[in-house]
């Protein structure tokens, strides 16, 4: 698992740049901005959103669908790669007792925002209108959390590992929430059999079978031929099939590559997320991730551009509900559940990390941004409620300031 420091810095800045450009554009020339977002690229397309024109339903591939439903699959595939490595590898961070305290804290970091969001929505009397957005503040942006965590704790503080594990587990939970609670249409589970077939077939034909045929052969001719002549293409084809299966099943197609990620060959080692040394890994899974580095940066920039264009006049109750869920619910949930795991369940804390670090980690994890924007675009139809919720996701970047202040109050010792 890795994401080198320069990569995080670069794609974070591109994402922020796209979001800032969208905000400026939407508040100075909203008509042209929304025309771009919903620009039809292909009318009567085999995939896309169904739109009605003159009483006739037509499937249209728009720029928004291309970015959110198709290209963002690359981003979620990288997130899935991190989760998969953390679970399956012998040195993975989601294996063994060492992961229990941060994993339990993650549950609090997801439950706290939901409770705060729904409780405040009930108190304001808007639960019926905005209740569907309960999952928006459960998100944690891995890249921004890592950046802010390094500012607050320093690169060598054990809280950084705690934070990254929490963020990875949070992403895993977020992917499950998207798949289960936010289908894009009528759910047709039978189509998922096609995704399962694609995953099993590519694993059997491109991974298991060549290795089986190479048993007892030191030069591994079949595996070598597959790697040199076909490379990643079997997995690309399987990924396209799986994406289409998710699309037809009614689940969000941006999650369509997830079943294929575990089938890609990976070296039996793990240097840890953001580890510089993994840049030199030559196994196929890491090679694919290296190849996706620049495309994902551009996709995230485009994602910010087509999703963050919210007019400031859209600020309303959902804005404050999302923001409160993140900046109040996250720190409270992480602190309470982390304390319960460490003290009541006697699981302890990582060496060099104390309980007073938990609220600080909570404020760092309250930066929802990327995934929160994505969930907002899925939870609500385009309109004032969605725009207001997105503004709350954007405002969550302000939690970086709260995290720095909390670090000063808690007298966090930076370890650089």
C-alpha cells in the first residue's frame, strides 16, 4: 500500500483547484457552468442518464455521468486496492489485534456523524426533506487527512498510522454504504452474477491457470508470456464487464471495478500506505496503480470541477447538518469509541500515542471533501438540497484549522 508524498500533494491541489474553479464559475456565470456540467456528449447512448425530451425517454451520456459514474471508478479502484492490501497481506494494517482500537474508533467516526446529522435534522423539523443525506458526513478524505495529520503530528508520530488505518476502514465502510443504501435505479441483483463471472474468469484464466501450468518449471514460461504479451488487458476487459454489470444492476457504477481488484496479482509484501519504497514494486497491481497516477489526478480535478460548483446562496439547513455531522460527530465518535476500546476493552493505544490525541485525530478525520461531495451527488437529486449539502462538504476543509488548534490545546508533540 502506498501513495507517495508528492502524489498526495499533487492530486490534492488539482482537486482543490477544480473545486475552486467550479465555485468561482458557478457564482459568476451559473448558466454556462450548469450547461457544461450537463453537456450531452452522446444522445441515444447505450449508457447514461435517462432524460425526457418531448415526452420521449432518451438515454444521454453527459459530462457529469462520464466523470462521476465512469471515470471516478478509477479513484475508487485505488481506494479498494488500499483496503484489499490492508486485509489480505500478512503485514496489512487491518489484520490482527493491532487494528482493533482504530477500527472500533472508525465505527464511532461513522456512527457519530449519522447521529448528529439525524438528531439536528429532527430538531429543525427537516428530517423528511434531508434525512436521505445521513451518509454524507460519514466520509473521511484520505489524502487531505494525511496532509493535515502530518502538519499537526509530524511524519513519525504513531497517530499518523492510526489516522490512515481509520481513513482506510472509513473508505471501506463508505463503499459498502454507497452500494447498499444508494442504488442508482431499480436494483436487479442478477446482473451482479456477470460481475462475479468476470472476476472469477479473469482470476482463473490470467492468474491461477498460468501459475498452475508453470508448476515445476523454474522459468515460468506461461506466467511470463501472460505478463509480457497481455499485461493488464485481461483485467481491463474484466473491469469493463464488471462496470457494466453494476450499471445494469442499479448499483452505483463507480464501484464497478471493486470485484476485479482482488483478482490482480500482487506481491506478498506490504510496505505501508504512502511508503516511498513501493514506488519500485513491479507486481501487476502496483504497476497498474503507477499507470493510473496521472489519470486519477486529472479525474479528481474534473470531479471537483463538475461537483463543487455551488452558488453561495444555496447555503441552508443541509449545509450546517453535514458540517455539524463532520466537525462535531466525527471527533466525538472517534474519541468515545477509541476510549472505550482502549480502556474498557483493554485493547490499548499504539505505543507513543495517548488518549488526548484522539480528539485531534477526530478533527483531522472530519475533512470529508472528496467522498462527501460524491455521496451528496448521489444522495440528493440535482437542486437546492444537493447544492446545500455539497457546500457543507466543502466547508469541512475548515476542520483543518480546528485540528491544528486542537493539537495546540492538547499539546501534541510533533515527531518529524
